[in-house]
């Protein structure tokens, strides 16, 4: 069975710093998708970034980038120049066929 | 462009009762998925509907059932409520049968007493 593990329940960083959120997953499959979703205190989840497993190049969206290590089954999220609005729960998600599995999340606090 | 809307936002039920939660998809989306998010946990996938047919299901018992209507709105029904069903229920819409970007609603907070 597939699993997703986020080993950092909570993190705090100063505004403008860089922070990395870790995510590992377990699967024996080769083709799948990985996502990072953000859930601000208002509760509505929004997509941060996605990665297709067949792509070797790491995805980047403005200040957000991933370090995808397929062999190690690792999918970490790096937030550069962090902003107060980045304060939220961050969920790593693994998608295979007709199912999606979310990790338990990392609560990120950006401090002024 | 109208986003995903869910109703009701909060509700309280007692054990053994039945509940129906509703979701309106984002305009143009034909796929809806539902999630249960317990306090302090990540969302757990319940099921997904594409063009009125269920095309994926997580590890939830049959008392969790759903419908998708021709206008792609959706309902989640839960029968014989248990205390552990207390959670935030999230709906998300997307375009197409394969997993694309999910657009989430703000959720329905269910409390079972």
C-alpha cells in the first residue's frame, strides 16, 4: 500500500528566509504524480506545485521549488524568500491511478 | 468564474443519524472528489465522480455514498453516523478523468454527538 510521510509536524522561520519541508512516500509503482497543497487558516486548500514522476527535472513555481529524488522516494518543497502569507498547513500528496493520498501535514509559521 | 461552494458550512448530528453534504463544482469542471479531514490530520480520500460515475474510492465503508448530477454538482451521504465521523468534509473539483489540479471548497464541518 502507498504511504506518504511528512516528518516535520511544525516549523517556524523568519520572514525572507528559505525553508524546506520534507516528504517521503512509499510505492512500488513507476508512474505517479506528486503535489504540494497549502491550507491557510481560512481552510481552503490550494495547489502549490506538482511533479510528474516521469519527469526528471524538478518543478518550479516562482518562490516554490521541489527536490524530487525518485530513487529515494523523496519530494521536498523549498520556499525561498518566505513571506507572512506563506503561513499555512502544507500537505504533500501522492496520486496513483484512481487514488490520492495526503500526508499528515506540516504547519509552517512565518515570523515577522 | 465561480469557485467550489459547499453547504452547509457547519452542522451537528447525533449518532445513528444520516447526513447529506452538498458541493457545487467550479464552472467547467466535470470531476468531483470528496475528502474527510479529521482535526490535525491530512485529508483522506473518500471517492471521486467523473461524469456522474464513481471512478475511484478510498478506504471508507459503504455507508459513505455519493452522487454526481448532470450539472456536475455532487452530494456526499453518510448513514448511521458514528462519533468518529466528526470532521471537516472537503469537496474538490477538477477537469477531466485523470488527476489534475484540484480546486477545493472551504468544507463542511460535521460534529456528531
